[in-house]
């Protein structure tokens, strides 16, 4: 088992005084013209999960140009770029690559040219920043020692890309990390602000399908049928008690029925109804209780309606799931102090955990001796933030067809922050 990374004093040679240009910030600023062009190209040509061939090619070419040893096709379309620079820790930096099946409505001049596909989650800012970080780390080899592993990950949006890369030998074919760091752009923070969470940052995401069986018949003669719509409706309402009456109020969980499908006509009682449910949690024991409770309630409501044992609901947990993302305390504490020292306390804020999902979690869960951290970089344009006085309910969220981040602010902040983090972890 690998020892935890030591905390590094913040009074390091890289120390930065907010508001004063230093070599790193100057280098990032000088690179922004090139990075902005790359960002707009990636935004214009978004690619869906496991189809990120063009995006991966751009990242691979840039990493090779910077001097990394690059392997493509890892876990489908994944990219692994390795730079060995003497003895020391192994640090992994990750950017996800896939877009969403969303029709863009931002009105920006570099909008998506792929019909029905859009970088509505900001992964184009992640990839562009990854390229900027690779350039900065290659140019700073004299300042660090160790091994840097940079990965371009496919299929985050469907929760499958990280597992695919791990299954394809990410931790056996390539140097296994002591620490893993990633960032995500945020539609809930002003541009250039860094948001941090110590502990759970994103949730377990599970999908459950329920097939509710009944006995079809005429709507005028319900006594001759067994109405699956009524049974399913009872299931939906009783499911709400899993949170309100069975979960500790100090714990977190969500059970949302996102789809209820049944019937074909006004006067026909259908033979079945279908429910689709998303389940969110943080702790493993809460997750298991919610999943067990869904199966118990579905069975119980059907029995109460008089359904026989051979016609009870079929409850299926989908294989496609995302485990909760956990920020380890030591690395998070170290990076929070580092970012505050570099950017100033007004630009580094503690934020709440979220119920969204993020498969960056897989890299930590594959070996919990690894230190891991995912942080946020705000992307809301200052004028838009000021106009709504920070009321995020009046702003487009990520996954919205209207989400157009202040890309230059996201990229410049992320390149600076991630490079600073990497130089700290790999400091000679």
C-alpha cells in the first residue's frame, strides 16, 4: 500500500502574489490565443460518448508535440500521455472528452456544426486546459521530478469511460498514480472562481427500471381487471417515504421517478406499466438501503393490490452507474491552501456537495490508497453573474442548450491551477 503524499509547505518557490504577474501566469496568458482557437474548434466539432476520435486525435497530437509518450485507443477512444522526469511520485491529471445529445442554442459564432450534439457540459474547456497544462509541464521539466500521466477520458456522460480505461489496463500498462486530480467547469460560480469540497463532491448515480404487471381490461369494468397504473402510482408515492421517513435527515438521498409509461387509450386498462427511476446518494449504506427499499415497496404494493407471486413487479438495476466521487482530505486540504495562496481568498470558495454524477470516482475506487481531488472552475460571465446578483436559478445550467461559459476564464484559471498543483505534487 502506497504511503500518503506528504503535505508540502505553501511557502514554496512558486509562491504567487495575487494581482502580480509571475512566469507561469505570463506563460498561460501568452498561450491563450492558441488555446482559444483549439477550444473553439473542439466546441464546433463535438462528439458523443465513445465516438471522440477527432477530439482524442487533437489531444494526442498536442501531447506528442510537447514531448509526452502517447498511447491512443485506451478503453475505446481514450488517450494516455506519459512524461517520466526522474524519481518521484506519479501524478495523474484527467480531462473528459465527450459531448451530449443536445441541440445548441447559445448563438455563439463557433456553435456546434454537428446536428443534435453539443458540448453542453464544458468538456471542451477540459480538453483545451489539458493541452495547456501539458505544454506548461513540458516547459517546466527543470522544476519537477516524478512521472506525469495525463489522460483524455471518453464517455463520462454515460458513466462508462473511466471503467473502460481501467479495464483496458490504465493502472497496469501505465504508471499507477499516487494522486489523481481533475477539474470541472461550473455554471454555478462566477468565471475564474475555484470551488472546493472536502469529502463527497458528487453522488452515487443509479438507474432502476420497474415493470409493473397487471391484468388488462375495459375501463368501464375495472373489477374485472388489475390496474397496473394504480399499482404503479402507489409505488411512486410510497417511494417518497424512502427519503422522508426511512433515511436519516442528516444524510442525503434522492429518489426521482423520471418516466411513467402506461396505456394506449382512454377506456383501456393496460396489462403493464413501466417506471424509470434515478437514485442518488453518497454513502454506500444509504445507497443500498434505497435500492433495497425500491424493490421492497414495488413488491409490497403489488401484493397489497392482490397480484399473485408470479406477477409481481420486475425490478432491474441498470449496469450503467456512477459511484460517488470522493475528495481525499489530505490532498484537498493541500490544494485548497495552495489555490488560496496563489489566487487569493476571494477566488477560492468552499462549495456544497452535489447530487450530479462524475465517473472520475472510478480512479480512486480502483485503489483507495490514491489521493484524489476534483474541483470546480467557475464559468459564468461576470456581467451575467452581476445581472442576476448570483441567483443561479436565473442562469443556464450545465447540460442546457444555452450554456456558453466564459471559456477564456475557465481555461486560463484551470491551466494555472492544475499546473500549480502538478508542480507542487511533483516538486523536487
